[in-house]
């Protein structure tokens, strides 16, 4: 008998060259998966800076696990409370955000919360910033565009361009206008505002308020 060679899909992203048991943002391919939490536990994981104790979550829909960082853990606590074993059975919707220019797993919201709400993220040596937790609803059928109507997707600004425009705002009024323009560009492209951009807007507003 000849031994069959396993075949794998052609990798596209760098992360795909190093598969492991944890979910990666590059696997989402522009989608926002909703997953049901089945266990919440603690593990010692190998990191670049050495072993670290982290929360790890398993899901009903996939064999892959999710290693929690402070940002994502804070989002789950905001939605579901401090008693982490009460999170079991709850659904969480994830998306691919950005952090330090790289894609990162972030929390979009949950079908199990009643309304959108803001959560403040406070990290060591970082200015606090806010994220929106969305009450996820099933989408209805999308309207079919008219035959002669051609829709051209908008191109959102790069993270660097967006941060540059925000930091160039000379006043709070100008910052509000810049945010409206930038947020609208991301929304029209159906892309979540990167966390780096959110943080820059929050930081610049604090700076402008301290000068007034």
C-alpha cells in the first residue's frame, strides 16, 4: 500500500504557516463569528517573554481555544459579569481588530446582551479608551440593488493616516469633525474602527481638554 500524503490549503497569511490550538484573527476572513463558551479555565502558556498564566476559553462550535488578554477579558466582564463560570453557555461575537499594526482577536459583542454599551479599557502605561459592545442581531435579507445602480465600496484610511488626521485637529470641534469623517469612512467599508485609532482619538481629546 502506498502511503497517502496529507494535503493542506495554500497559506495566504503568515499566521497560517504556524497553526496551533488557539484562534487567530487572520482566520476570520472579514467575518464576525459568534461562538458559544463551554469552559473558562486558567493555563500556563508559553509566550515570547516566558511562561504566563492566562485565562483560556473553549467553544461549542470549534476545537480551537481562545487565550484571553486584558482587553478581551474586560469586554467579557462588562457584558457577562465578574463571575466567570457564569460565562459558560453565553455567546460572544468576535472580529479581527488591530493592535500595534497587527490583526488581533477582539470582541464585537454578543447576541445575549440587550443593547449596545461602551466599556472603558484601562491598560498599564496606556491611556484608557472606550470600545462598543454590540447587541448582535440576525441580519434580514439585504435589498437587491437596482439594475443600473453600481455600488463602489469606499476605501477606508490606513491606521496611520487616520491617527495622523486625528492628532492634527487643533481643537475639540475639529477633532469631532475629523472623527465623524474617519468613522464614516470605516463604516461605509463595513470595517470596525481600529483600536489604535480609537485610543488616539481618546488621547488627543484629553490633551486638547487639558490645554483649554
